[in-house]
C-alpha cells in the first residue's frame, strides 16, 4: 500500500497497509532489530508522502510546494545567521505575511483582485514582492 488514508484506521489495518501484517502472524521468523529498522523507514516514507501531498494540495502553501522538492532542512536555516532574516524568509515560504495575496484571503477578496498597492495591474503575491515590484 501507499500508506494510511486517514488517521482513524485500526492498528491491525495500519500494520497491513504498512506492509507488516505478516510479522504478527509469524513473529519468530523475524529479527526484531531488522523489523524495527524496516518499520521505522516505512513510517518515515509514509510521513514524507503525506507531507508532499499536504503541501501540494494546500493553495496557501503554493510557494512552499514550489520550493520544497525534498523533505529536508532547508540550507538557509543554518547558513543565515540573522534570526530575523530566517523568520522573514520562512514567513514568505509558508504565506504567513501581510501581502495582499494572503490578507485578501481573510477578507474573501477574489485572488485576481488582491492587487499590489504600488502596481495597480499586478497581484501582490510573493513572486511580485520579491522579483517584480520596484517599490519593495
């Protein structure tokens, strides 16, 4: 299987989905250390699959899903010393900021009307803020 579809599944059902149901039927055939290692890796793989799915299917996390192709710590977190700069970069990556693309979501403004205050023809999103807008 590809992993659990929901968190409400029973333990035995999760064991079957994770590919370890056979161990409970024949516990003496397997070495516990090998099984522990395999189970740990399988659960990590399932977590990463679910993580990718969650950020891909969440419109609020579109920037993050574009930037994060792998499940790993991003290098800017260890390469940039300034905590304020790391926080600002993280805020942009997870759409936790005051740009119109985000504030308009709470005001129920259609996406195409979340306009930059400096560029009346442009949507004020992360890309516009970082690359296009001459005022920022």
